[in-house]
């Protein structure tokens, strides 16, 4: 049932995000830093420096936004894929690869309604610590130098909240402010779903002894991990572009971008083609368990169990 699918998708998203959010924070910071202003050399370096400067909970900056909106986001994604697969199947026959990809495309398109504002707010909160740390470093370097003018500018650390950012965007740009980077989000999420859902479905089938019986939970988990990490790496260039476009604040001497083409051109010219794969391994580490857990929860059917208890409880 649709309510069960939505509940399953929501539970899956909450569990997955809680487990992997620190890695996602590191991914955002690694993708946003540009040549000449690099604060972090790797995933572990980023997490260690974040804990030292912001404390343990600094790794979860922006998690509240993600946990709030990931439920509808994952619910829409998984339920939409099932919806399109159902309507593209002919008399219950096996879907062709093209139809599986079309169903994934539909799911990816539907989810950006929630994904875009969620990512927009999350990125500002995740990257605030990097910008503050960069300002502190620049201030320390200025004090060591003999320039009184440079030393006169103290580093001011700002910690905006999701509510403050939302109000400011709505006041200055209206609802469109929350949907900055919508095109880049579509470029990431649609190809991701086109790759992920068919790959997961076919890998999951390999573990089914009977077509009418669900695969064991570990098969669904491994299938979600493999399909998720593969799709994540494949679309990482689009994720880098999306992250850069959605960042409202920049570090010292960092580029600004007017659109997808301008961002792509500047990254290619100034940072080289390898810059498009910044944070790729972090994204794979985030997506693999996230979608592995999501598929286990979704296919095991926790919601069906909970919904079945309601009539019995009333009786």
C-alpha cells in the first residue's frame, strides 16, 4: 500500500542518514574547497579537524534539516519508482531495461521537489565550519605578518541556522531562493536513479531463489550498497557542480558561478578534470550504506508489520 511505502521510505532514510552524515559533511567540504585555499587533504583529515575545532557534534551540522526532509525525500523516491515500474509493466511481465531506466528517471524527477531545498539548506550549514576555519587561519597568518592593516581584521565566525537561512532566502528571493541549483540537482538525481534502480533490481534478483519470494535481507543490503556506490561515483561531477552552485558563502579568493556551464568551465580551467571527482569516495561511502539500509527496511516491510498491528490492537 502507498502509506506503507511512504513509511518504509521514511524510516529507511532516517536510519541511513544518522549512520553516514559525518561522511556527507566531509564530502561537502572537500567538494567546496578550491585550489590555493585547501583546508583538508582527505576524509579523515576533514573529520579530525572538524572534531578539534567544532567538537563531536560539529560533524552533524545540518543533520536536523536532513533528518526532517529525508523522510519525504526517500519516501517519494522509492514510492515513485514503484509507481512507475507498476504502470510501465505490461500484464505483470518482466520490465525491459529501458522501462526500468524510465521508471528510475521518473523517480529522480519527482524527488527534486524535496531534495533541492533540503540540499540547499544542508550545504550552507555543513560548509559554515570550513569557511569559519579558513577565516581563523587567515587571521592568524595576518597576525604573524607585519601588516597592521591585515591584522586589524579579526575572523568572525558566523553560525547561521536553517530557519535564518530560509527566512532570508524567502525574503530576498522568494521560493525560488530555496530552489537554487534545481537544474544541477536534476542533472545529478535523474541519472543517479536511471543507473541505481535498474542495477539494484537486477542484482537483487540474483539472490531470489523463487521469483515470487523476496530475496534475503543481506542480498537486498549488498545490492543497495553496490548499486548506490556505482551510481554515486558515476554522477559525482554533477554533484560537485550542484554543491558549488548551491553554496551561498565563499571562502577567501574562491570563485563564484553564474550557472551550470560557467561552473563547469571554471572548474575545468582552474582546477582540472580531476576536480569533478572531489569527494567521490566520500559520496560512495555515504550512498552505499544509506541505500543498503534503505532497501533492507523498504523490502523487509517494517511499515506493513506496524500497520497490521493496528486492527489487532483495536480489536
